[in-house]
C-alpha cells in the first residue's frame, strides 16, 4: 500500500480543531435536548438494516447545531461514532478527572434518533494527554492508570454502547508493535489487559481492536490476525476487528473481502469503522465516478461476509473531513459534498445496499417511521425447539436497551430462529442488531441473521435493541421462540 504514514505528528494540525470542538459542546448539548421525537434513520441506515447491518457516520458535536449537518446525519445513518469526544484527551484530560460532556451529548443525540453508538476509543497513542505519555510511570502504575481510565469511561457508558474500540492502532505497517508508551512501558500484554478491563466495565458492549492499513492481507493485518487468534485461544474477551478503511482513490484492496472473511473465521465480528476514499483535489467527474465504484466495492465486500456487521464513514460531509488537515493536497473523501449534496459515491453505496441509485433531496428530513421490511416466513420445524429470554439492560428518559437470549432447548442443532412478542405499552424499536426486525404495532418479530441462525443444543446467541417508550415500559408477558 502507498498510504502516507499516519502518525501523531501528521495529525497535530487537526488536533487543534478537536480543541475548538470542546468550546461548542455546551451549545450542542442544548440542541440535543430540543431535538424532535426519536425516529429510526431512513436512507442508507434503513437500507443497511434491511440487510441485517448498520450504516454509520462519525459525528462531531461541534457541528450538530448546524441544521444541514444534523438533517443529513439523522436521515442517513443508524449508527454513530463520536469523532473525538470519547478519546482520552477529552474524557480524562488530567489524572482522575473525568469529563463526559461531549460524549454524553452524542449518546443523547443518537438515542433520540434511533442510532446505535460505537465508542471510540479507550487506549490509543494519539490524542493521549501528556500526563500519560510523559508521566514516567512504571509498568504497574501505567497498567492501573489504563485500567482506571477504562473502568471509568466504559463504566460511565455501560449498557449504552453497541461496541467499543478498546485498543486503536497498536501495530506498525511491518507487523511489529507500535512503540507507544503502553507498549514500551507495559509490553505486549497491555492489549489483553485493556480488553479484560473493558469487559468488566461494560459486559454488553462488543469489544473491538481497530486499526488502519489492515484492509488487505499484508504484514500488518496478519499481525492483527495472529493476535486475535491467540486471544480467542487464551480466552481474552475480543468480539470484533475494526478496519478503519481510510483509502486512497482507486486503491480498494482486491483481497478486502477475503481478509474480512479470514478474521470472521476466527469467530469475531468485523466492521469497516472509519471509511473515507480520498482523492487529490480538486475533484472532477472522473474521480467522483471512480470514488463511487470504490465505495460500492467496499460495501459489497462487507455484505458478502456474514459477520461484517456494518460500515461507518468517517464524517457526514467533505466540508468537515479530517483528510485535508492531515493529507496535504487530498480531500473530498466522503458521501456528501461541501454543500451537503449527495455525491456519486452516495449512489454507489445505496446501489450496493440494494436501494435505488437516486440521490436524496438535499433538504429531505428523516422519515418519521420507516416501515420495517417484511421477511419471508419459514414454518417452524417440529423436531427443533428454542426458548428466548428478554432482559432490559438499560433505561433512560423515553428510551431503553434490551437484550434477548435465544437458547436451543432441543437435542439437535437448529439452523434458524424466530422470536416474537407483543409490547404491553406501545414501545417502538428504533435499532436492532444481530437480528432482522419487523414490528407492526405492538407485535415484534425478530429472525436470525445469516451468522447466528445455527445454534448447537444447549447453546445460545443474543440479539439486542434500543427502543422508545413513554408512559410505561413493561416487559412483554410472553416471549416465544420457534426454531427451524
Ligand atoms: C481523527 C479526527 O477525525 C480528527 O478530528 C482529529 O483531529 C484526529 O483524529 N484514526 C482514528 C480516528 O482512529 O480517531 C482519527 O480521527 C482518524 C484516524
């Protein structure tokens, strides 16, 4: 790959933008509080949901007050990742002093718009305050500093996040470990220690290792692959690998899908977590067409791998992309241009997701209640059986998150399951993962997705969702499961 190195030095100019963002947090919090009623995303999020996936964006608090920005973000995406607000410099700027203003505003905005949240990121060499990087701690102290950071931050968001990027960018391109302060002080074991701390702090968040230049099969992705394989053998709690996917125009690795599949075959989820496809500016129609084809190709690669759970683009609009600040001469890497108009890349993605190839009108608002896509019914197999248990894991003002565990209660393996219930108080699901949803009034039907239909006897699998409630939030009196 010919990607320019992305080191902390080259990010320095952009970091000042992150600093400015903090000053706008108070304003963003007010905006989040007065935003309208929750509605599931339409647009790309809805198309992805019909395929059992999510389509997300990085979200920046300091832009949420701009109506064009918020309109596109809320209409198109059903998952968000805080672009800077949950990083170490934002959450623990000085030792033991935690601030969650920016992250809380993003989570609240997401909850109000039916979007799940990927937490980003707990342990990273960049955007790390100097009290950590230059603290001169010994291994034992730095380990406890790291564990304390994770237990506080992941503990604060416990039950509210779909996933966490627990450790970010720990490898060099040649597959050796990056010489971060964590690596040089604690050694190789810091990554496993971080995952253990994250699991203890938030048992329901999916725990990811996240990195760039690991999209194709190469020395770096193979080093990550070997680490994940070892973690699975050793019982270190890892659930997923995030491929950042910061690409250069025309350079989607031809083995992206094969690489996703080899990770999935280790028993982890995979996701494209920070997608952008940068080009030398100015853009022209030829480059934009290539970019559209590149976005379509990476979307299809994900859809072709059953454990590729979703795609996140690293920003709503070219206008605020990090790319021009870090890669001189490059820009225009996202799906919406500087004026929030959908680019050819948008139709590349929507076409790949099975939608039309028309662009949304620039001012269109989110669809209030998209009709869930109907799934074909399959007749339950009488020789196979399952049960389902419903558990609320978190509840907040007018919203909640629940987890449903499906258990194979028969003596032979099942190949699929369908869980149904009726909500007693008009609750409405806004976002569901690890299942395919259809809700009609109070009645909810959830079917397995391709990667979790097969369950061994006595084995179980879970799906989760967020939903809106008002007035009451009773637990359904019966939750039934049919196996096939
Ligand atoms: C970037 C943000 O987009 C910028 O606003 C910030 O100044 C620097 O960080 N890999 C990551 C992301 O994991 O957190 C980075 O985000 C982009 C590269």
